[in-house]
C-alpha cells in the first residue's frame, strides 16, 4: 500500500510540474508585455518611490508589527490599516487594471523595497511579502527580473491560476525600487 501511495504521489507531483511548465512561456510573455507596462507606469513608480521614503528606516521588528496588525485586521470588522491601502490612488489604478483585463488578472498588488504592500486591487492575507519568492526573486534580482509561481487551483472558483511577479524600476535612475505581483487566470491566456 505504501508503494502504491508513493507511486500515485509521484505521478501527481509529476503532473503538477508538467502543468506548471505548460503555461511558462505564455506567462513569461505576459510578464514582458502588459504586466511590464503596468509595473512601469507612473502611477506604480511614483507610489513605490513615495512609500520607500516613508519605510526606509523600518527595521524587521517594525515590519513584523505592521504585518501582525494587517493579519489581525483581515479577520476583523474594523480595518483602518487595510482600508488606508485599499483606498489609495494606486489601489484604485490597480483595481481598474484588473477590471479592464476581462478576467485575466485575478489580483494585482505592488510592494516596496521592504516587501510591504503599497497598493492592491484586493485584500491580501498579509502586508509583508518580503519573505516570499514573489518579492525575493524579483526585487532582490533587480531590473527585468520575473518570477512565475506554481499553478494553483482556487477551491471556491475552480479557477487555475498562477502568480507572475516582476521588479519595478525607476526609469529616471534605473534602480529597482519594488515589485508587483499579478494573479493570472491561465484559462484566459
């Protein structure tokens, strides 16, 4: 029985890898097209630069405190920190971009140089993304970096999606200043 379970698990893992690779080229092309266009927009760049000035002095303890507050608010009726982010100009821009994608983008969120959310189209489960590959594989690698996440199936919608992340670069200096992540409905590619 143990051998059969291992064999089934190996097949499932193998299928998962094949499925993830199946969309790699299309997702990478999307990253260098529409996603790069949004990531390089003046709305994204100016908001990230402004927040980087504000958060430059934050240490890990401050980041952890903010992330803890965000997570607590995510389950609460009163959400002042979350509301402040969702109601900013960048979040409105991202929500419009998501809406204009005709179902291709399931979420969009922008992170600063610390990995903290700057703006988002929908509420994220946490405020700090700096410990995750979506930020590490883009911001830390610099200009032009792309990270394509694994395919995941949303249990409630049965939608197959992947996260595609790219670095955000200041066009004036060429400096990498943040990152942006897009949830992509691969059925819409």
